[in-house]
C-alpha cells in the first residue's frame, strides 16, 4: 500500500499508542484501571506474553495493531 509504513513500537510512539488505544477501548468498551496500566507501559505487559505491538503510519496518522501470540 502506497504511503503506509508499519514498524514495531518505540518509546517515541508511546503517547500515540496510549491515546489511540484508549479511544478504541472507550468507543467499544469501558476503560478500566488495568487498561490504563497496560497503555502507560505496554512493553511491560504485551511483549512479555510473546506478543508484539506494531504501529502503522499513513499521512502523519498512526494506528495501533497488537499482534496476538500464535497458539
């Protein structure tokens, strides 16, 4: 896809990750205290379980993709 770049999570993207993920959770669910802890320090939770966080950037907008571990 032209103009789309996907890369692994980096500390520079932390605020975008937290903001976008919070908006998604609030839209479809209820943001809980445990969600906030994960969103503020995802590298301490998600990769620990063999998952990875990818961010895609298109036209200066970032979106999150969290890849679940393979069974």
